[in-house]
């Protein structure tokens, strides 16, 4: 069945939701960060507020993660300590509210040795649902050779990787005086995907379940152009063919946070089948009114009841089978 706002009243799984636990909010405040990424206010967050929004918007489970700037505002040597506290807090949130929250662990990048150690702790000790990586790490994009061990380990584990945009290193020069989420976030997401495809990182690590935010960002407009450059012999490394670009992108997952409007959604449908599309809210950086609007817009795309149900929940259950198991257990 569908709800009055055009979505699916079937217990949505929100793969793009953020949290700001006290340890993180305090670290931002200590660093003097009252706004983020060119002027975005630091939102208030609590588990209670999150659950209230989730209940009103038909969201059964929120997969929470840190948003930009992650821990990148700290000196590299100080990042592992903060990241460990954040990951312990996220895992505790999941344990304290079974079925209502999941968690993507943060890694203390760009220190690859520390990131691998934190990944082991996050998966093996904390039982997290996946990891989150910002689209660039202090200006280095994710296809860079120094990050290869991180992708090798994610692939070995068959892990879920949630990509999240952050400001590019050149932000002050190109932002037009506007906050990064307006233009630079979708462009930086697209930039790191180009790097991952042209470095062949995605092609050689097919067991990573990659979630791309915001409906593929600028990919619907640029995918044909990006693919066409695969045939230029002076670019190396590069995809094997134009077709490989399309095939690689078609097997990724895409959330619809801020992207369910019929215009961008139509472009996303040309990149990936409905089976690869997931629900996302981007709360609390997107206010609840924006979440409700996005849900309403999703229902304006001519989707069938089965397709709405798949986007709301079923597709995410394939990515996170523990959530499907929890629901089966609750129904018996």
C-alpha cells in the first residue's frame, strides 16, 4: 500500500541518515566550527529526535553515519582517537535500538594503516553494517593508489561502502559564495566516481556494495561524456570501453536523498534499474519538511506499487540482510 504522501508505508530503510553524537559535536565546537562546508549550520541531533522524525515519515530503520567534514578538520594524528569514539557510539546506538538504527563506521583516513585497523575493529568487534568514505580525503580522490589497501580489504569482506560528498580542496575558488551542498557536493561525488572508474578500482573490486548518494549526483547529465573518454588511448589507466563505464555504474546502488524530483529521477532510471535504487533522507542536514517533500516527489514518478516498495525497503534488505532477518523474526 502507499501512504498519503506518495511513498510506500512499508517501513522504509533510510540508507542516508546522519548523526552528530555529543563527542562529535563537542569536537566541532572545540575546533570553532559553527558552520560547515561554506555556511551550513551544524544541526542538533539526538536519538529521540531522530526516532520521532522516522516515525512521522514512515522510516523503520535509519543507517546513520557522519556527514562532511567527517574527522578531516583535525590533524591526521588526532583522527583515529575521535573516530574510535564515534564508531563505539554508533555501534551502541544500534544495540540500544534494535531494528531502528544501523551504522556505517568512519575510518581515520588518510592514514591507511590506522584505517585498516579501525575497519577490523568496526566489523569484527562492533558488527557495523558498512563504512563511509568522504569523496575526497584532504584533496586526494578515492581512486588514488595510496587507498588501494582499503578497497582491497572492503572487497575481501564483501562490505558495503557508502560514499558521501565533501568540499573539494579548491572550494573557496569555485563555490560562488554558496554552501557546498548546492553545487560542489554533487560535483565532488561525480569526480570521485570518475576517479574510481578510470583507476579501475570499481571494476577490480566487484564485491564491494557501493552506495552512491543523491541519485547519482551529476552522473545523469555527464555519464555519456565520461564514458566517451574511455576510448582515448592517451588516458591511462582507463576503462576497457564505453560499455564498461555504463555496466559498472549500473551495478552500483543509488539513494534518492534530495533527488526524487521527476527530472533527476528520470536520469537516474537511465543509469540503473529500480533494483539498485534505495531510499535516503539526509536528515538532519535536510529538515523534516524537505524529507517529506522528497518522499512526495518520489511518488510522482509513475512508479508501480511494487517499485515503490522495492525502493522503500526490499532493495536495502538485499544490501543489509540482517534487517530482513530482524523483520522475519518480529513477524513470527
